[in-house]
């Protein structure tokens, strides 16, 4: 099995971490997003939609991180502990509830802050408007509040006493704005305690390996100098950020 990933991306990190922590063998295929490898003809042969992560299992190709995670759980059910994606219909529904919610909430707001605080100044040639940054931070705070009050509540993990795909996806999303220098855990002891439990369940060494790129974002703009697809990036950022 081949996984086409760039660990700068939260969805890629979730797939990478899951495969690693449960021991699913795979070949890591780096697709460097900031160098524009996803726009090359070579990558288009694998995924016409030109986005990652992509999983290639023999002749079977799958995109979208949640679909990939669910496929890996089902294909490797003999080695994947039940707590990751429980067979119990109500527990599984709770995992699916978070996975359905996160796309337009925690993931969207965290990624927006990352773009505004790291790549926007370089690509657009100016600092983003303070009003936009403040609004994005406020949106993120609301999502973090829902994560605490609706999903986590007073449980060790989102669905109870054990880590699940919901916790895995949530932590990689939260680390995106953290990588931009925003301390999203400040004043949130419940989330801090949850973060430490998730890191321990994943393994701190593996967790740090997966997030090494995102914690070194100060070097990212230099990778885009003389970028052949800089105007395309600029257009995409304008579309996302308005």
C-alpha cells in the first residue's frame, strides 16, 4: 500500500499517525504541497483531483482522509483495536458525529488561521487585515468550545475511556493553528489534559515526528520563492480567505 502525503496537512497527518500507531505497513510517498508536486502530470496520473492524502492499495485508489481511515479500519480489522472505530452502533455513531462535524468547523477554522498567519504575508505580499485574523480566531474559539462542551465533556476521550478516530482527527486539526504560533490551549485545562492523554495513547515520539513540519513553519515561505505555481496559490488563498 502506498500513501501519498505531506505532513504539513492535517488530513495527511491523521492517516499517517493511524497507520503507524496500529502497525499497518505502507510506503510513504511525499507530495510536497508547497513545491507544487500535486500539480504535476505525474501526480495527476494518481489523483485527477490533485489533492492529498491519496491511498493506493494495489489498483484501488482512494482519496479523502476520513474515507481512507474507515477503509483501513475495515481492511485491517484483525489488528485494529475496536476502540478506534467501535463496532457498537452508538459508539461508532458518536465517532461519525465528530468526523462529520469537523470539516466545516475545527478543521476549517484552524486551517484558515494557519494560512493567515504563515503563508498569507509571503504569498500576498502584505499582512492580513487584523479584522480577518480576529474573526478567524473567534470562529476557532467557538469550535474549541464545542469540542470541550459537546464532544469531550468530562470524558477522558471523545467517546469515553479510550482514544478513537475522533480524537486523532481532532488533535491534528488543533495542531495546525498551534504551528502558526497561536496557543489555543491557553486557559483550557480540560483540553490540555485531553491533549496529553491523546499524545500518550499515540506515543509522544510518533506524535512529535508527525508534527515536526508544522512546528517549523518559519522556514516554509522560503520554499515558495520563485514558485512556478505561485499565482495559482495566490488565487486559491484569495478564494479561501476572501
